C-alpha cells in the first residue's frame, strides 16, 4: 500500500530496492533549495509538464499547476510504474484507495500506462505539503492534485516514475 512522509522516512522504506537509487537521488536534489533541479522545476510554466529522463527506465514529470477542486479529480492507477509524488512548492490533497474497490472507466494501457476509474467517494485523504512525498504502487488507485483549501494553491511537483519490473 502507499507510503507517505519525508525524504528520510521514504528512503528508509525503499532502501532495500536498488532500483530506487536514481529516483531518490533526484528527489534529494529537487528538494535542495537552489539546486539546478529545483530551479528547473520553478521555471516550468504554470499548466505545463516537463519530462526528465533519469536512466534505467526511470523518469520524472516536473509539473506546475493550480490544484483543482476535489470534485474535479479523477481516480487513476498505473500497472507498469510506481509513482513517487513529491510536492516542492504549495500543498495538495491526494486521495488513495485499493484499486480493487474501483471500476475501470478508461484504459490507456499499455501505451500510456494509465487507468482512469469511475467515481468513488470513500478514499483516504492525504495532505501533502512542500517537502513531503507519497509513493503509489499499482495496487494504489490515487486521485492527486486536489486543492487543500480555497483559493486553490499553485503547486510545483515532480512525479518520479519507477518501472515495477526494476523493483520486482
């Protein structure tokens, strides 16, 4: 099931799998104030996403957006990748539930490794603040990018995609 916490907590939980090395090194850099990675993320225009290759099939999606009202969010999951979602600026809500509780609405696999699910109103809610991380496995349906209050916050976040096959 999903993991949540600070970089030291997440690093401790994922330490056994070598495949997380590049991902966690990148996360450490993007959370370091003034680092080139953090400056690159801060330069991403609002509403855009930039893909950064990290090697060995691991990549990051650096994003800048205004968090959306929870009612506008969509449940999603991935079969081939583990999401390491890192909020760098702002905060947002992320809902999570077992994928087995949901019915598929749209299936974009294998091409995009993305499943969307029909609405579901009984997920658990995480509030993810700047510097915090949520890790979602294929069994974790998640609804990210949700506004934690009103007005909705601008968020700068990176989502690191780690291939499931690399940690199996």
